[in-house]
C-alpha cells in the first residue's frame, strides 16, 4: 500500500517544518509506503527533516527539460539534487487550470522516470464525462500515453470527487482501477475526498493499491489515520 499526501498550494516552509517534526514523532504503521508532496518551496525543508525516516518526499509537478528558458518550471534534475524521490504529474487541477494535456503529462512522466524519479500519474473523468457515459473512453485515452515502469504508479482521481466530499463508492473505484490495471501493469491509487472514515473501505478493494490524499493529508492525525486504515 502507498499513501501519498498531495498538499497542493498549502504549507510554506514553516508549516512544513512543523508537520514534519510532528510526523517524525509518530509511529508509522507497517506495510505502508508513505509519501508527502509539499509545494516546491517547501521540498528542501521536508527532505531535510524527514531524512532517515521511512517517509519519502515528492514534488507536485516537474518539467520535461533538464534546464532552459521555461519560466516558472522546475526540472527532474533539480528535484534530484534536492533529494526528492518522485513527483506527481497530470493532476486534474493542472489539466483544468494550467492547460496540461495527455501529451505534456506523458512528457513529464517520461522525463521524471528517465531521471530516476518515481512518478504518480493522475487520471480521472469529470462529472460531465461520467454522466455522458464516457468514463472508460477517457481513462483509456489518459492511460494510453503512459508506459509501464517499475517506478510508475497511476492515481485514479475522478474529478467530481476531488475536494468535494463526494467519494467514489468502493465498487465504482474498484471498477475503474480494474480497467486501468488491464491497460497498464502498475499499482493504482485512489484519490478524491479520501478521509479516515472512508479509507478502510476503499483500501479493501482488491484493485486499490493505496491513496492519493489531498485535504485530509494536511493534518498529521488524519494523515496517520489513513495510513493506519491502509495498513489493515
Ligand atoms: P482531496 O484531493 O483528497 O482533497 O479530494 C485529492 C487530490 O486532489 O489529490
């Protein structure tokens, strides 16, 4: 099981330090790989404070070039230099608000894997796509640009379940995960309003290999509770 906390645009270096110090004091449950994904500016402090612990630190995005005239972007090599272990790519917020496409997601994933970083590649349908009966087609399209790799994990995040409190039912998650796994032999995380209260049920589905947690990962207690649910 893998539990990754996607902090989005929350926690600067001071709050990150506070979180990491608190997390260090806690006993992590067995059989769960734990990852936190702070904003770029907080990666260094997280790497430093979590060094020597079981918790890995990943970024929320990265660019496919090593360096160049790409204002506002950060490369895989730069993340490697910081001691970061991996990166999320293709989060639906990046697709929705920052023009991310299947093609750019694939390029980011490839560059990260080539640089030796682990990747959590996000896929998922919008509410309109689900209502139109297009879920399978959307997932097939989004997954088709990714290549299986030992360092690659896919996160199934139905867009209508992100930050809305609307979680996919365990059956619905299972169905989507099974489809993704039939297309690509990689672990598949579920994401979208995962909380301590619903984590156990979701993690119990056979095709669910962990979770990508947004809001509920910002608090040490609820993050640990989700890790515990995944460990059972
Ligand atoms: P949420 O976000 O848990 O706050 O719904 C999940 C995500 O966007 O990765």
